[in-house]
C-alpha cells in the first residue's frame, strides 16, 4: 500500500479514476462524497490520506429506492422474529444508471452493496438475489419488484410482495443537496476521515455496519445537533 501511495504521489495512474478524484479532493482540502458504488475513498491508502489532511469523506452508493425500503422492512422481520427465507428483487432502470449497470462488472458492485445491507439487517444470508435490467424507455424512472418469503409461528410460511416506482433524479437530488451541505459543515467543524454519521444516505456506508434506516436517522440527527450545531454556535460567538 505504501508503494501504491508513493506511486500515486509521483503522478502514476495506479488507482481507478474515482480514487484519484478522492485523493485530489483530500489534497485540495475539500470534503468528498461518493454517491456511487465505485472505489472512491474506500481504498485504505486513500482513506488514510483524508485523515492525514484533516478532511472528511462520506459514501457510498446513494440509497434512494429498493434498498431504502429494505432498510425499513428488514428490521421489522428481525424484530418480530419472522425469519426471512428468500428476498428476490428485479430492478428495471432507464437513463444513465440503466446504461451503466447493463455492464455486468458495474452491476456486480451495486448488487453486492444491496445484498450486504440485507445480510447485515437480517443477521443471516438469504436466497433470491437482485436482478438488474436496462430499459432505456424508462428514462429517469425506475421500478423494483420484490418478493419476500418468510416463516412465522410454528414455521407458517408467508410472503410479502411490493412494487416501487420512482423518478431517480427526484429521489437523488435532495440527498445530494443534504450531503453537500452536511459534508461542508463537517469540514468547518473539524471532522476528518469517514463520516459514519451520514450512513442514512447510503447503501454501503463507510465507517459503520449499521444499516437500519431508523437507527441511521437517529445517529444523523444526534450528530448534527451535538457536533455541527455546537460548532456553529461557537463560531457565532466569536
């Protein structure tokens, strides 16, 4: 890793573009947010650079649709001791997202982040998986069809099915605005390294294994009130 960092500092392209953008942001003293499942600042050597420069970063892979619902519903099953035996999802995507994820190597990272969140929430792996299809005619709209099988009292078998249809840009835009403001405020407040408190916005959050949306929200609000607001008051007094 030390050799890789030295090579990068010397101008050699040894890291993917997303990681080089992250490195440049750290050097420039700018907070960095990775809204995609790309490597970005997650590579250990790059993550260490943010801490050494005293700059915060957050990510990764914005949580706007199917996974958002999973992080609400999965804790319900676990808390009621309803054992999920399978969770199958079919995603129909248009626009740039659909085109990008039509490539298997790009889709793999997205599918992995979705599955990792579900395993963490349920406490065990489940079958079914996620299937992504590019449908250019959908444009900015996306649809997810999910089928969940689970067992209740005395092994009674039941299922849940739902359909989520949303406009990708309208779902993502407010998150991007929040993240830009919060990461900038975190920089002003002297935060450095991974901002685990921003997990609320991501499928695969850095610095934490907490995926339940309600717990993430509580952590975000508490951090904003205790760290960011307190800092703002001190600055105002000065």
